C-alpha cells in the first residue's frame, strides 16, 4: 500500500530486538518497494517528515524507513553495533565528526557537494544542511510580571532575584545523556565563563534535566517549567502551541548547531543514501526551499551574535575521555550541588 505512514512510540519500539534505544519509528512511501532507504536520526518525525515527503514526491518508488534515537544512541547503533543504516542524521556534530574520523563514514562527492560552502562539509564525509541556534524558551505565564532576559547575565539576575518563581521550574539538557546537550555545553563554556556562573545559579534551583528538546518544551507549555536553557529554537518554532512561550536568542552570543548527515560504511544502499543526501543539500544550497530552514528567530538575529560551531577535528577535543570526564564532573558539581 502506497503512502502508508505509521509511527511506533517508545513502548512499541522497545519490543524490537535492538540493543540501542529507539525513541520512535516510521515508514513512509511505497511499503512494498524493494528500494529501501534506512535512516537513523535524532530529528523527531514531525520535524523531518516534510523533507521526506518532498523527496518522495520525486521518488515515489522508494520506501523510507526512519528511526529516531538520541545522538548518543545513533553513535552506538552505527559505530559500536554497526547496524545497516544507510544514513545517519544528527544534531551532535562532534559525534558525527568522530564517526568520520574513525573510518565509519563513506566519502561522497557529486555536483551538489562540490558547490557547498566550506563550513557545510568536512572531508567529503560530514555534510551540514541546517543552521539551528540554541535558545531560551520561556513560559509567557511565568514571565507575565518579569522582564524578559535578553542575555545570560540578565538570566542569571532574574533567576537569583526570583527563586520562588523558578524553584524546580528550570530545565536544561542532561549532558550525561544527550550528545547535543554536551556539545552545546562545551561550546558554551569555550565561548564564555558566564556559562559556569549560570550553571551554578541554576543548580541552586533544583533544575530539571532532560534528554530531549521536545520534552522540555512540552513541560514549558504545560506550566511545569518556567524556562528552559539551550534548547533548539527550530523545534520550538514548529510547535502548534507556540503562543504559550517566547523564544529568545541571547544577544551576548547564540550557539548555532549545524545538523549533519553521514553515510555509514555499513550502509547496504549507499547509492540511494547518496541520492537522498544530494536531494537534501539541493533543498538547502545555494538558494533552496528546504522545509527545515524556515526560521524567523534566525532571520531576525544579529549576525554578530551568532556563534556557528565549526565542523572539523576541533570538535573532537571534548570527546577525549579525560577531558570529557573532567567536564562532566565540573558540570555535575555546578548543576547538581549534592
């Protein structure tokens, strides 16, 4: 049956014989087709479905099997378990770079890749196709009588001066679980010492720690959280319930993540993966109409405040076991304060 789309949640996914943890799963297109593109991705189905549907319009004979997992689980599936995914898509640029650096990604060149800007490709193996800033997302109800913080120092002052509002109602990534959260935290710390002061202040307020952006925004909408820090603005912008919150790109600096694609060496359909990769890049560069790139907050941001994370071996620094262990220990000391 053509056009069938189905989604399996965490409970159903747990019944599949995978050692790595699946968050969601869906199949798009011609479910009887033998041309199957297997994608593992950190992007929620709702976030990436428009791109898949756009691709299937031009490629109706393809079935796209789409698995959602956290960035650390994507790494586990591809690198450690060597599952036969044709394309790995992740918001954790450092882990994607490590896959390529460790010989787990195929090289790919085409007319499409030859025209990419330098910042969007590394070693013909890691390809960026979005620019997604990390933001504050605040509950409009919680901040009804408070000024909106425009930068990290103003956020620190607001949290310190209003503990009764924010006790137990501040959310951020658990960097021990989230590869994207770890990437944002290390880049934040490299950019400014303010990150550690902010982390210590959040630590006094019983912060709630999360693996995923969507869960944090859900809890802002429900009123459980007053503010979340360093979440992907792209996810917040796509919400249908966005009238419940405000997205703020901090004016001191905004970390911008590049979502990337790699073709694993374990791919069973590398040519099909390359065709899809080129399609996505063609939707993005140079003047494409990607359904993933419509960002009002990014369009309105001050270019001087945007801090784009650069692809390349510099991303591997904080993946060193010694550095990683020390960074997480310092983060735990600040955020948990046990």
